[in-house]
C-alpha cells in the first residue's frame, strides 16, 4: 500500500501556525491536502501531527475533514513517520511537506511510478535540485524507514525524517527524478517558511486559484516570470539574504539585517576599483586564493570532485578555483553578491536539509557567525562521511599579537562575534567527532608578509609610538583542516 504521510505542527519556528493560516478562504493545509488527493498513485493520506498541546487543533481539523491522522513525537520525525506507516500498513511511504501549497499531483505520481518500477529503496526529486523549491516529493520503502527508525542516532537524522536513508548510498539504493523542459526551474521558490513566502503564495492563489480546477505548475511559472519581468531582483528567484543565510546561521532577522548593513552593495563594488592600490590588493588576494587552494589539495582529494559549500562565498571568487567536477554551492549575507555568484555558476538557492557536501569552507567567516559552535556541529550533519571542513583566513587568539594588544588586524571592526583560537577550534572539532587533519599558519608564505618591516612596526606598536598601526604577524591568522569520520 502506498501511503502519503504529511507531517504537521502548529509551533513552526519561523512561521508559527502557518498550516492553518487563511488561503483563499480555506486553511493553508486544506489546499495542500486537496492537491495531494489528486495524485492517482496514492492509496491513503495520513496527517502525522505533533503530539503537543499547540497541535491539538490539527487533530480537530483532520476529524472535520475526514482525514486519517496519527499523533507522534514532536522532535523525532523518524519515529513519527515509522509509527504512522506501521499503524496504517504502508509498504511504500510518500513524504510531502505540509508547507507546500503548490505541491503538484502529477509530479508526485511521476516520482511514485519511477519508484514502483525500480528496485530502489528511496526515490525523490530533491537529490538533484532541478524542480522549483516547493515541489519536494520523497518516496521510500517501509523497510528503509524501519532501518532508519532503529538505527538513527544523531539528533539531526531524528529531527528530519529521511537523512538517515539518503545519506547512506552504500546501504540504500537511491534514485533521483530530475525535471525536464519548463519544469526545470530550481531558481524558483514556492515553499512557505516565512511571512514573505506566504505573501507570495497568497498572491499566486489570488490570481490563479479556481475552485473547479487545480493551479498547474506551468501557470505558476508563467505568472512568476511575468511578475519578474519588471523587477531587477525577484523575491522568488533568489532567496532573500536574510532567509538563505539565516537557514545556515540560525540567527534572528535583526542580526541578519545588522550584518547586511555592514556588507552593502558598495562594499563589493568598491573592491572593483581600478586604482593602482586596489589592483594590488586584488592581485594579493588572488595569490592568497592559490596558496589556500594548494593547502586544500594537500589535505583533501580535490581531483575526485563532489559538492563544495562556501560559507560567505561573496561573488564566488574562491569557488572558481574548483574544477568542473565540483558542484559549487554558496551562501552570503549580500543579495547583490549572491546575484553575481549565481552568474558565475554558483548554486545559491538550495535546502540545507537535503544536501550532502564533500567539503565545506569558512573563508574568513567563522568569526562573523553569532553561534559558531552550533554551526560547526550542523556542518557535521551536512557533510558526507569522510567529508572535509576547512577554516581559511581565520583569526587566531592564540597569537603573540592578540595576547599583547587584545586585537588583530582581521578584527578591526564590529563585524565579529567572537575570536577563535587554534586550541579552541581544535577542541570544538574533536568534541563533535571531527578528525583534525592539520593546522597551518600561513603568514610567511602570504603576499602580505614583510618580516623585517612587520617586526619593526610591531615594536613601534608595542612602544605605543604607532598605536593604531595594523601589523601582519606570525600566527595572526590560521587555517584549520578537519574531516568527518567515515562511519
């Protein structure tokens, strides 16, 4: 039996109560379910409701709309799915998010049919981002779900129903469904995580909804393309920086807006100045890129390719060093930078939950993150077994310069939330199960180093003759390379 299980709760972190918010005179969730009911290859629909008081209203909704339901753990989704599937006798489970009001029954049927006609354990349209974001469909065998239920140990794999399965291609046979033709629009975002998302979905429904027939995805794409024709940077094509980066940072909107103020469009445009001084800075940065990339090749197998994520990718300059055998992903605080990065071949619109990376890079960014320790932990979940984590151009509090002056040239403004050290970072990484492969102090090999001049200026600063001078110095910056365990 093919059973669609739709998870739902009222206390969503980013948009609480969204599943029952009004959409063209009906609850949001009503529209989701009506669209799923039109899928021909689903035998039964079950609403998997979080077992908390806030979500009691969803049980009432299910009863009033003759929808079968199951109450289960709020935080352990693997358990909720497994027990729901077990109770209703599922052989094959279809997972469809409850926040996708434009989920498409035809696409659901395509994914189910491909799964049933194969020997795959798991089939989805999310392993490769080719469909608009908001059409996610995952289909998997009950046996695979049971293994996930019995063996998932880390919190991330419990909180998200399917990572245990798709993260283990050596254990499960995975199958991908890719979009073709007009549907191949991974740049379009039609899911609902935020107030801005809901506003867009309401606009789509207001213009296209007809109670007599379902809105087609072709209509949605046409409508959004037309809407975009007079806009320079469409809301639905490129995730707003405060959303795409917040997904990674786990920071408040206020923090995101503060960071955006520090990195306006002018910050990036000024880097393109044609003055001799600026040209020299650009050339030095390119040399730094090459040196850092050589170290990445020293610690990781760059030739095999894979998925690489740059946290704070800017316009994609560093990612350009990776060859065609790498899929390049980036997040940044600046919408302008992301727009340029996208033109440079960087994938900037994707869901962290569904991505397996071979390498994640923090290049001069870990100190800008409000809660760096939790983000390092998250990276462990997003990396494949054996995947690499690299911290480049990272300030080091365990340096003579910092210990004497309580600052570093790299910390010259208030963009920084904390100051890491080599000892601290090494300890954090080991605590989360990483193996530290190496630490580099690249000062002497950088194009910024002038050892004799720097030592002289260091003495002048120490004697307070030149108090405000910024001096490059040994161990001021570090590079830390780590690897996730192979298990």
